[in-house]
C-alpha cells in the first residue's frame, strides 16, 4: 500500500508486472509495470500473487479486494455493504 511498491518492492526486484502505488511515485514504477495498471486504485496481479493499492484513501477497497480473494465475491459484497462502501468487486477475484 502507498509508497511500498516504489520504495520496497521495486528496489528489491519484487515489483509485479501489474501494480500501483502512491500517485506521487507513479513515475518511479511506471516503466516497470503494465501500462494502465499504475493508475488504478487497487491492483491484483494474480501471477505474482500480489495486491497493491495507492494509499490511505484506498485501504478499504484494498481490504474488500482481499476479502474477495480469500472468501469470494459474495462475502466481499456483504462486507462492503456493512461498511457502507460504494465499491463492490465487479468480477470474481482470483489470486
């Protein structure tokens, strides 16, 4: 979450092909990730088994996405609804 993809994953050659990070650091990872993924609020790279998120404002989406990955979309939708979130997983999450 936040700066860690650029500050931890990238220097240690652990940055997946699909990733995002804090917007001020997008330029740092943009050349290393698939075009378009860096602009997303939450990114799941199933091949690398890695989930990244842009920052503090995206942590609830990140959490709901993790619930979807671990327990399925129906459970994630229930959690999101109980948290009063507008975000709902749009497709079956797989990791």
